[in-house]
């Protein structure tokens, strides 16, 4: 059984937050340092946790009993769109198809809520993530403030 088959998804609980912060720091520290500079301090972490708990939906990705990643999204009210805040996979588990599985799960959730448009923004310097989103079928719409905005229209399968 490969990693794609082994990974599972569930709603985030408060006890997952420590792991989520660790994953975020591990794989985003370079980007955060480059983009937000001084914001990468205690206030940033507090603000991140507050948003994590209060904004949208966070699903953890786990294998056996440990967390290997998460994704975070929110519906844009009355616009039939879903905005992807982030998808993050633990460094040692990247490039094994798990991000792609998470994206499929997210699309499934969106369609179940009648949503056909996915949106996200990603830092222009995060070339690996942009490649990942392109490979998942997203297209660049426009660039603004150091971020690339991307879009994908999804359809119900046969
Ligand atoms: C971006 C990310 C979510 C991708 O998850 P993943 O599980 O590694 O991605 P997958 O294994 O499903 O990759 C699918 C395809 O995306 C592209 N891709 C993924 N990682 C890539 C990389 N580092 N460089 C170039 N292309 C990449 C490839 O086309 C890949 O297919 P292939 O492996 O057959 O060539 C993961 O690398 C990550 O967590 N990165 C750090 C956090 C981040 O930047 N998140 C996005 C912004 S919030």
C-alpha cells in the first residue's frame, strides 16, 4: 500500500494545533521570512492560531495516528466559490502524491456543497507550490502584491 492509500482526512481538533504549527514552521519559514519579515514572531503565531480556529474549515491529513499535513479552506458566501488558504504536507512526505490526494478530497467537499469554483493565492516566489497547483489544474488569473492568484473550475465526475 503506498502513501496515497495510507493517508486519511479528518476535521482538525484543538489537539492537532501543535502539529499544524510545527508543519507550518517547517515548510513555510523561508517564505514567511521573505514575505512578511518581522511578522514572523509571537504575534504572528497567535494570529495564525486565532484564524485557524475561527476561519473556515481545517482538515488534517494523517497516516496511522500521526499528522503528515493539513489543508484549510473557506467558502466565499453567496459566490459559489471556495478559497484555499493553504495545503501543507510535512517535508519528509512531500512528492508522494499526498498533496494531490488532499486536493481531490477538497474538490469532493466543494462539489458536495454545490461549489464549482476554487480560488487561491500563493506567493510568487513559491515556485514549487505554483507547479503543484498547475499540476492540479489551476490557472494563473492575475498577480498582485507579491502573490499569484489562481483559479480552477471543477465538475462532477461521471
Ligand atoms: C506544495 C505541496 C502541498 C505539494 O504536495 P505534495 O504532496 O508534495 O505534491 P504531490 O506529490 O501530490 O505532487 C503532484 C505534482 O505537483 C508538482 N510538484 C509537487 N511538488 C513539486 C516541487 N517541489 N517541484 C516541482 N513540482 C512539484 C509535480 O508536478 C508533482 O507531480 P510529480 O511528482 O509526478 O512530478 C507540498 O510540497 C508542500 O506542502 N509544500 C510546502 C507548503 C506550501 O508551499 N504549500 C502551498 C502554499 S500554502
